[in-house]
C-alpha cells in the first residue's frame, strides 16, 4: 500500500524533501508518495486538518509554519517542546497529532558521520533564530563542556542562554578565549554577509559547520577557510539527516542511510540538469 506524505511551506517549490524521501523509500522498498503543499498563514491549520482527514501518513513543515505547527499539535517530542517549533507531524491513533522537531538530530547525525564528537567540547553557536533554538537541546544532550551563543541581536542570544544551564550568551568576546567547534546558524549568507565574529574564534577551532548550503562553498566557509585550518562542512548533511529522522518516526524503520542521499543531492547542486 502506498503511504502519502507532504511538506508544507511557503514558498515550497524549491523543497528537496520529496526527492530525499523517495531515495530513502528506495532503500527499504517502501511505497511512498511525497508531494509539496503550498499553504498560507491564514489557512495552514485547515489545510493540515483536511490532509490528515484524507489519510495523510505524515507531513514535514518548513518556513514559515514551524511555530504555527507547534501550536496546533496535541503532543510534542522533548525536542519540539524545547524548540517550541515543529517540523514533523505524525498522526496518532486517537486522532491527534504528534509534533517533532528533527533538526537537532539531523545536525548530530551529520556531525557523527563526519567523526565529530561534541562531548567535552567548547561549542560556539552563532545565531539565535529558529534553527539555533531547534538544535540546542540535541547539542546539550551531546554533553559539550559548554555552548556559547553569539547573535547580532544580543537579547535573542541571552533569551536562548536562559533556557538551560551550560548555555552562555557571548556579550563580549573578551570573555571567550577559544572554542573547539563553531556552528553557524545565522541566515547572514542569504544576504551575502558574514556574522561579526573575531577571526581568532575560527583560527583555533577544529571543526566549523555552516547550516547553510549551496552549489558552491558558502560565503561563510570561504571566509573561514582563509583564516583557519579547521575542517569545514556545510549544512546539506543536516538537511538529509533531519529528513532521515522524520522518516524513521513515520515508518518505525531503522534510520535510512544518509551518505548516499547526500551524494546524489551534492551532485545535483553542482551539476543541475
Ligand atoms: P531565523 O530567521 O529564525 O534566524 C536568523 C538568524 O540569523 C538570527 O539569529 C538573526 O539574527 C541572524 N541573522 C540574520 N541576518 C544576519 C546578518 N546579516 N548578520 C548576522 N546575523 C544575521 O532563521 P533560521 O534560524 O530558521 O535559519 C538560519 C539559517 O539556518 C538559514 O540559513 C537556514 O537556511 C539554515 N537552516 C538550515 C537547515 C538545514 O537543514 N541545513 C535547517 C534549518 C535552517 P537576529 O536575531 O539579530 O535577527
């Protein structure tokens, strides 16, 4: 039997989720139909209710609906409660919806794939928007020595740092000598800009991750590579990793293999057909 899924967003035409889930389904020989669903803020709840009434087996939610999705679900995973945002909807037997946030697991799967273990590490998280909040619980679960959040608007970093012990707000760079891992969770690259972080933070780091990705090395990683020998990665693996976790939750399967799907997507980014 074919199970139906969709990803809801606005805009949505660019979403790679259908292809990612089709590639996962091939790994398990599952029958799946996964489509893009455009929605509007006004109609989002009604669209979701209608789709699940018609038998949808699960949905992903992307910009700008992750907070709205959190507000409409009947239960949430620990990550979604922490993030107060949901990217995965799972229908429940009682007619309710479970909301999960798989971004943090997706990031950790990608870090693990690349041999990065955060335990005992000092982590600098740049950015305090939805993506930073979405991954924070999983970063904490990885038992780093501490997480330092720097953000253009300090008040937003301070608010995130107050969510848990072990998370600090960078109010002044003089309070932080060096870190092991840097994660860029800002959308500065979208605007061709760089976060305002001293170069020494990159120079002393061992691993630097940019959640953004594209056909070329991101502007952030280009800059970083000029000043640091740290190993670097963009966020394509996180995109595939978060989808893999959604897939696992919907199908009750093992985690799909991430690496071959990243290879396909990378190839298509570099050589679009
Ligand atoms: P939000 O709009 O929620 O947050 C944006 C963040 O970036 C804020 O901290 C904002 O700071 C900061 N920012 C924006 N512009 C600049 C700038 N010019 N200079 C410095 N900081 C800036 O976006 P998200 O958190 O949802 O997404 C952030 C990034 O993460 C995006 O690039 C997105 O593509 C990527 N992402 C990747 C995923 C993946 O799977 N690879 C998953 C989710 C997100 P301020 O508070 O001051 O406005």
